[in-house]
C-alpha cells in the first residue's frame, strides 16, 4: 500500500521499503544526517500508515477503559494519553494513544502493523452505546519533530502552538486545511503531529516543507527508529508484544490496577503482587559490535535473555540497546554479554532514556 505522500517521497529520492505492507521511506539523505537534523533543528515524517479509530457515544469512556490499562477518566478534553491494550493474560495487544475530545468522542491512534488485529479485538469487545469507526484509510498524519518544530509549524497554522502543552491537542487550520494538531512525539524531542484528510496530505507536506526554509529535513523510518531508541520508547513487535506485559516492559505507570474490570487486570494484579521475573533494560555496548533484535543475552555463561532493539546512537556515538533480562540482573551497572555472530561482547546495564528528552 502507498500513503498519500508516496509521490513526494519518490520525488525527493527516498529509498522506499516495505514496512508492514506499506511502501515507506527508510531514508532520504541518510539516517545519521536525518537523525541529527531532528536533534538540532527539525525533521518531517510521513506517518500516514498509522491507524485511527473513532469512538463515539454516551458509553465511549466506559468502553475505552474496558480495553486499555490506563484510565481515560483521568484526562481532560483536549488531552492525549499513552496506554497499552492487553489480552486477558496481561500481554500486550498493542500500545496506542487515546485522544479525548470529550467523554463521548475519542480517537485511538494505533500502530500501523496492528490495524487489522486491533480493529478485530476492539470490535469483538464492543459495547452498546459506544460506536466504533475505522478511519485509517481516510486519515493522513504528518509529524514535525525537533527544537525548531514549533517555529516552523507556527508559520502555516492559524493556532497558537505555544498554548499546546505536551500530550495535548487542538483543532486548527494547517496550510488552510482542517486538522487535529497534537504535541506528543516519538523522538525524544519536542514536536507535533498533524492529522488531516488523506487527500489534503500533499498540501500540508508542501507547505510545512516550504516553511522549513532549508532547516527542515524529510526523515525516514531509519532515523525514526534511532531517535525513538535513544529516547527508550517502545516499538511494538520488538520491545513489547503478545509475549510481554507492561510491568515487564517498565511501563507499569500505564497500568491502573485500582481501575476495575479492564481486560488483563487479574493477570497483571497477580504479576504485580508476585513481582516480575524479567525486566526490559537499557544497555551500552562496552566492546565493538551492535546488538540486534533477537540476539542472546548471556549472564554467568548462560543464555538469560534477548535483545529487543539495538542500534548505533548518532547522538551518543556508541552502540546501545534494550533487552529483557532476569529481574535480579536489571540494576544499572550490571555487566552482561551479548552474543554477536556467536561471540560474546561485553555490555553494561544503564538507566534509560539514553538521551534525555528536551
């Protein structure tokens, strides 16, 4: 499948790859250059492959609280909330962001590769009084990230972006188009997401690019991955999936066990009481080599865990990664070995995020 911005990517010379059934740009000028642009100025990403579901009706809040672990009753109109959605056994269906327009009107933004699975899951658990609509195909999303993101986007919108706080959103005109503009981010930098009708995406992209006046660089999936890993943000399918729980992944703050009757509550309560047996940790490589997804973690000469994500950090100029290890070996400063092409390479557990959010 192609996003509404496919033609723009090809015109810019992007290298396109298949990503979860979507033809997406992995890089334009180069991953490191695009990564550094987001850290120092700004980058623009096409994330139109993400999924969007509308939930409306008098029991919308009740329904969403049933399917997610966080508590949407705690957020106000115009606020976003990050939350996992779990199976009965406490493992993760997906992690998503809830947008609350009001108690009867929400949007759920889900991962691109999980749209079909998520839609089947939520419709299977639907309730009367909460109407569900999959608007993924008719919705495009453009993300502008970096310390100059606000300045650049402000030039093409009629709204005061300074008034949009972190994890808030507004309705606004962007490049003359009706849009929802949020301030969440998946890079560890300040930034915005612009949701518009799919047919308006090229107009928004072109206007934002022009507003960037040479300081804004288009960025692909490669830079998006290195940026989010430096910020220790989860990637579904790597760091969390249907074999891991939010408590193991270190995002237990998103699990509100005091909230009754959400799917997975019993299993997560039992795990919280017993204590997790493994934890997701960050690590720095102390020897040459990059630890990739699926590589074995060795402790005391025994295989004890798996690397979930690993890369070379352009900001830190060293190899970093995330891995599940036994809880007793999760303290920062703990030494590990990572099997890289069958040979052990030393690594050390470190606090996350690797690069602090700005």
